C-alpha cells in the first residue's frame, strides 16, 4: 500500500459504506490466493493499481476478472471475506457494509446461495472473534448480466434479508457502467425496494448515463455510489441534482478510485467539493481498497488535505456517515455513542 495515513486518521472511528469484496482484497491475501493456484500464472501486479498509476475504467474491470479467477471456491471466499473484515477493523472502521456479486462456478461446485452464506459465515466469525466492527452485507447485481439475473439476485437477497439475523440489509447495483441499461433492471430494483431491501445504486459513474440516472433516481435509491457526473459543472444537470437534494439521497464518494480509474482528472476536481459545499450527506469510502491500493484512513486524509478540512470537520464527516447506514436505528444509536466515547478532548 501507499504511505500509511497519519495516526489521527487511523484512530478516527470510521464508517465504510462502499466496499466491493473482491476489489478489497489486500496484497497479503492475493499472495495466499496465488500460491493456492499457481497454474493460473497470475502475477501480483496484475491485481493492483499502484501509486501514481492510472488505468482506464475498462482496464479496472479487467483486473476484477483476474481476481475472480483467483476467488472461485467457498474456501477462497471465506478467506477473502475474513481477511477483508479484519483489515477494515484494523484500520479503525467500526461499521462496514460489504457488497459482493454472488457467483456460481460449476467446476468448483460454488452456487450463488453458498456464496452469500459463506460471506455471512465470515461476518459471523468476525463477531465471534470479538472484532470491534459491525459488518452488514449488500447483495450486488452486476448490470452486465441483464434482467433475468437481476430478478434472480433480488429473490436471493430477499430470502437472506429474512433469514440472516439482519446481516443482509440491501442491494447494490454495480458493474461496468457502459454495459447494459438501467431501464432493464428497473422492475428488479422496484421489487427489491418493495420488499424492504435498501438500495445503493452506482449512478452517473461515467458521463453518458444522464437518461438512466434520471430514471433510476425516481425509485428513489437510498444511497448513490459515485454520482460523478450528476452536477451541471461536469455535464450533469440541475434537474438531477434537485432530485438528489429533494430526496436527501446520500452519496458514497471514493476519491482514489475515481482518480486511478480516470473518471475524475485530479483530486482537487473531485465532486466531493461540490456536494460538501452544499452540505449534502457525502460519505468517504474506498470502493476497492485492494485494487486501488488504499484504505479508508488514507481516503479521509486525502479529502482533508485536498479540500482543507480541519480535524474537527473530518471528525464530523465520519460521524455524519452514521446517519447514512442501512442498519436500523438502534445500531445507529450504538455507533453514535461510540463516537461520543472516542471523541478527543482537543483536536
Ligand atoms: C462499478 C464496480 C466498481 O462483487 O466480485 N465494481 N462496479 N464501478 C466500480 N468502480 C471502479 N468497482 C467494483 O467485487 C468486484 C465487482 O464489483 C463491481 C464490479 O461488478 C466488479 O466485478 P465483487 O465482490
């Protein structure tokens, strides 16, 4: 990983709401996976975008395909989820919503149901191990897989929401933003919403999605991933911004991911600034901490140094993220108490 964040940021209690499981796999875990599967001939540098490097979004999606080759059994998923949770906890994350696209693999006998069960098992183990982190799960729809798979995924998520002791809280829509169209996924998303699953949708991650965003904002989603091209200064529109403001939909913002994936030209031009100035709920997140070689402490430090935030402002930012979590109010209350207990006397 790049240079470690300062101690203030590492000790800052944090909420992580936008973390794709297979994008969050650390170097250490990748090494373990590679040694389990030497026949794949995968080199470590094929799974990570290092310091100062940039990739097209296309290339980023190629990286996920490589990681998926390395993570194709129940044992792999259990190890990956266990390690990722432990790493977030070690980085001071007190509440984590992990998201992942359930996959099946005929050659290893993996099914989508087993996939979700295995992630849940890792979450339960982290509780039993006494880690100081509350973890929830969002089942992800990969947009490239179309209507039928989306409906099937919603049904699975629905089932798990009812039988996972509150661990499955919602649904994520992600995947390559230039593939497929949201209108085909609308019935599935509507169904998810009607049955009580919370919705976090990747919206306007690239510039060409105005029409789709307009449509999906009418659901409305409970949170937005990225929303890079929503506002008029980057080719979005006031109409879209107004919809977001009217429904007070929080944004999950991932600075390093957007820079390395080249959807934002530089940190100073990140849309964090636009929404922060509007005092709109914006949550700093990592997206894919493994692939983009970052952690949440670093992301907070980057936001602070780029936009001149005081330590007190950073504290408030991390605290306000609690309002945006998908777990119920009693969990929010517990987290708020934790923040009170941990607040430094002076900044
Ligand atoms: C859209 C992304 C993403 O689900 O196998 N994913 N989708 N935009 C992004 N910005 C860079 N980063 C990750 O984790 C990997 C999957 O998450 C989605 C993609 O569908 C990717 O295949 P899981 O755990």
